[in-house]
């Protein structure tokens, strides 16, 4: 009988060599989990079937069952902040193992990149929490002021004789956003040269496969002015693929988008959805060569978490933390006779936004105050007021600051904020989807009008403070959060404004303390109508757009 063999096999046989051996390595990835461990919305107080590491865990379990011993699991950062569970873990409870790492340990992660939100609670907290992880946190571009680097740049794992280098990096924006926590202690440098050095070292260590896991976007513009801040770019995954040869796979995050499969300069890139809403899975098909293994072909896809059962192992690992978070958000701290809502807070002035603004302004003793309406679903129901209702108003660990600005900068600030909207009467959408809602700021203490029939940069048609038109050389103090003070969100006009107030108190805690102090709150205690959109016909389509795109 004549048996036809592939040419490669015939050549190997002619040379007395063994035919190439093939196998497939699966790389499963999450990113921007932000403390979403179980399928539960702590603010709305009901179950959630589309997100959470407990659902992602069953996906990973299925992959391991399908490819025993050939699965690697990684995360691209932003794990330790984002829900009441992570807040309680950082501020109210002392767990022997941080619940996020307890969940990830149960899932047997191999490595995770450090995300910018890992720094929100300070370096001592991060370093202590990291000790409970059964896997390394990676950040090749994190440089301490003294001593050894706190995070390795890479780790090597093996799967059936295949050596896989996992290289990690994090976005340099943390230098600005968490300046108070990092300044003089840790510097986050440029990603590209740091990754290049790690790739070269990994190859010298005979790594067969190179996987880079980075907390950085694909290539979107930085949310800060790289020239004014002198910081490297925020989103460089595509640049790394182009500039650093020899990388087989890049897992990236940070931008809260998702990418199933793209190839740049021969490198495969993928991004899972934030909050563990999907798991990205790369299949790297390997072929054994004379000196090891090589990636012969590769592809990737996304598996949505929605509808998957939750892992009992993860649920048990975080049970105590979940119950503590439920108890925290349910605490009653005051009462209200009426319902307050942020539903229309991005198109009209509302008492709920003014509650935040007045607490900021009074605490910082400032002329003006600013905030974003972070969640248009936030509300305070009539009756008992809970911690969860107030915490939902301010989901970030921002602290309160105040700066001195000129009238010219105030106008520039408001014009930049108003770019959130499209130009009414044109083909532009009512809201620009590339401008997150958390980058549309409202200012109290000044009276102003936003004319959406005018182009971006020319929309503030009325601007007064205490009835007086604002002159360019006038000066005011402005209360704002530490992220915005640093120029975060692209507000470069604030970057070097002199700081006149700085507090370690988180704005969320100030709001909770306000309700506890008053015990009974009413909208009239805070509401002062001071801004509006014209023409009024622009309000309805803008309102609808804010609910279709609520980030």
C-alpha cells in the first residue's frame, strides 16, 4: 500500500529526523475587572448576568477541560478598584488575602499587569495586597526612586515543554492621575523601550513564545497633553506591535473596549471587555523545531460571559467580601422626602449634581466647583438614604483639591467640557461617543450658557460670576478632583494652575459624611440653577444620546 505523507514529513524521514510535533497553546485573558467578582450590582441591589470573574472562571474551566495542561491565564490590569467590594477591602476590612486576588487565585492566573487604578489606594496598600496573589504582578516600566523594582517585568511559565514569557507594562498616565501616591516613590516610564528590553531578555532565556500583557489602549489619543505633561503616550499597544519584533501575542486593556482579533506587523492583538464581560482567547498553534518550538499560526476570539454559570470556587473565595459589601451599601445614613435623580444630569442642571458641587465648594472654601455626572442611573429614593445611593454618585477614589484659575482658563475649561456634545443642526451626533461622560464637567458658582448651535470652542455665550461678566484676567478658586487637577481627561488648561487646597479625603466619603451630618436632605438645600443648553430643541436628542451611550 502506498501511503502519501506531507512533504515536510518525507524530508524529515529522509534526514533521519523525527516528524515535527504540533500542539496548541490557549491564552485566556481578562482586563479592567474593576472589582466585578460576582454577578451582582451593589448600587442597584440586584443580580447581574453579564459580568464578573465568577462567570469568566467557568469559561476558563472549559478551556482547561478542552486543552489539559495547555492553557495560560492573564489579566491586563485595573483589578483592585471599582466596586463597593473593593472599597470595603481597601478602607473598612483587613482581609488576609485581598478578595480580588482570592478570586484570581481560585482561577489559577499565571500573571497580571499592573493597572493605573491599582495605585488609587496608595503604594503601601498595593504592595501589601500583592503579597496575597499566587501569581506575579508585572510592570516592566515601573521604576522606584530607590531599591529594587517592586514589580518584575516578566515571568516565564512552561506548558508541556514550551517556555512562555509573559511580559507586563502599565500606562504612564498614572504619573499624573495618581501623582500624590507616586511622586518621589515610583515613576512609570515609556512602555515601548521597557517592553523591547524584556523581549530581548526573554529570547536570551530561550523563551519559545512571547506574550505581552499591557494596561494601555490600542492607539487612542492620550487623555492628557503629552507635551504639557512631558509624559509618554497613554495608549501604545499598536505601537509596541510595530516597534518591537518577536512578540507573538499582545493582550491590552485600559480603554474599556474589546477587540477579538487583529494583526499588526505580524503580532496578534486582543482586548477582552471590561468588568469580565468577556474573556479573550488566543489559540497559538505551535510546531516543534530543532531548537524548540515556534508559533506556526495564531488566531483569537472573544467569549461573552453573559449566560455562563458562576464558578462555585470563586463564589466561595469571595463570599465574606461580597457579604461585607452588601452590608456596607445597605447602611442607612439619612432620609429624604423626595426622589432625586441624575437621569437628565448631563443636559440640565439638577439637585443631585449640585449636592456634589456644594459639598466640594464648601469643603475647599472655593469660589467655584466642578464635577461630572458619572452615572445617569444614580438616584436617591424617598425614604431612607443608604450608603450605596450616595456612593453611586461618585464611583472613583478621587480626592478633593482646589486650584486658582483665571477667567480665560475658566472659559477654556467650559468650552473643552462642551465638546461632549455634537453641533445641533448638523450631521454630527447629539453626543460624541469618543468623549466619555465622565469627561463632561459641570461647574457651580458661575452662570453660563452652552449654545450647541455653535461649533466646538465657541459655545459658551454667557459667563458670569455673581452677576459680573467674567474677564480673562479675573481670578477664581475652583474645587475639583485630583484626577482633573492633574489635567486628566485632556483638561490641559488646569495642569499648572496653582493649587490652593489639597485633601486626602475622598469625595465619596465627604458626600456620605454630609448626609450623615444633616440626617435629612432636601433638594432646596443644594439646588441653584446656573447653567443651561440652548437651543432648547437640542436638549431632547442629547438626553436620549446620553442614555444610549452612558460611559
